[in-house]
C-alpha cells in the first residue's frame, strides 16, 4: 500500500473514532491495574467462597449504596434532534442512602428440607434508608465507623434472633469496616504510649529505642495480630468476616440486588417525580424483592 492510501485510511479511521465521541489526549487521574497483591487476594477470595467448607456456612452479604432523586433507567426513548424541548438529564441533587444485608440460602440442608427461614432473603431489620448529602463526598461521610458499628450490632442481633449461627459475613474494604480498636497505637503516638503498648503486646524493647524503632515492631504486630473491631464483634457471636478483594465489586452478589432495586425505581421516573415518590418507590422495591432474585 502506498503512502497516499495509508494516509487516506488513517484519516477515515480518525473520522470514525471522532464520530464515536472519542477524543485525543491523556486520561486524567489514575486507572485501576491488576496488581500482584490484588490478584492474589482475588484468587484467595474465590477459592474460599467456592470451597467445600463454604457449604457449611450461611453467607451474609452487606453493602451500602444510594440513589439520586433524578435517577432514571429508561432505555426506550428516541432522540429527535428537531425537538425544541429536550430535557437535560439530571444526575446531581438530593439522594437517599441505604444499607442492608442479604443472606444466601441454607446450603447445609438439601433444598427439599428447606423452610422459609432457609431461603435466600433480605434481612429486613438491617435495612436503613435516609437522606444523604448532595455531594459525592457526603455519601462516604454518611457511613462512618460509629454508624456502621451500631448497624453491625443490629445485624448480629438479627442473626441471633433468627437462630442463624456460624455465618460468613462478606463486606468490602471501606476504611470504616476495618477500623482498629481505639486503644491501638498509631505512628504518631507518644513514646510513653508506645512503651505501654509494647508491654501490653509482650514486645521486647529497650529504654533507648526511638519512636521509629518501636513503631516498626508495633506495626508488624498490629498487622499480624490486632483485628478490626467489626471482626472481633462478629467472632464473639460465632461468625466469620470476609473482605472482598479490592476493585472486584462483581464478586459481591449484593451489587446485583442493588441494581435490581435501583432499576425498579428508575424505570418509574418522570420529570415530575418528587423526592418523596422516590422514597416510596424505593420502599416498595425492597418489599417486593424476592428470594429468587437474591
């Protein structure tokens, strides 16, 4: 192929790519890459959740999410470029935040012996819906450790009331899920506090050890032996906590339940939908969620 033909082909491809909405330039921000560490966490998680031992647990999945006032899920409209009344999509504004847990079916018994309690279901007493802030950062701020700790107490009480024992509780890696006890020393702790922590943990040290030396010893011990508060709370009730691998939300089944819930609400949206109507529809969507969907 001569140079003229090559150049013509290149221009044709460029025009096509431009018509698809693509632009030339550098991508802002960072992209997720499959690191060796995350790949290992993914494989370990999949191996754990698909092993024979998984059938000896009832698996609980929990997650937080939100839905905007103007969230819509319509895919049947036809764009008319001559229409003078095109309505701009709205993706910001008031929102409802929500959190809940679901439980998988009881795999310790054959399906023929299942009762209603053995079916996959939404743990309705764990559902909490409230109005969140308008900014993206407000969503994360609404779910902090103090709130989540209280919510976990509700979950654990609900499992006990239903006589669900030895559950495997699956959650993502949000910081407030993995917060350590308040007594845990930090890198910026005073030297005297580090001395006290070394004594408490049985770590040898000398009076001449600097804060940097003591923190190296303490941090290693903390990573290996100090559990997040939530993990300890679950263990006290006989349950196990499992964290999903970073950047693999598709391995968290509850995400598909959220998609179903939000889709049901979004398909009813019109430009006249009020915020209260969104709440009413969200409530009904949770009420209507079936065991089969979960």
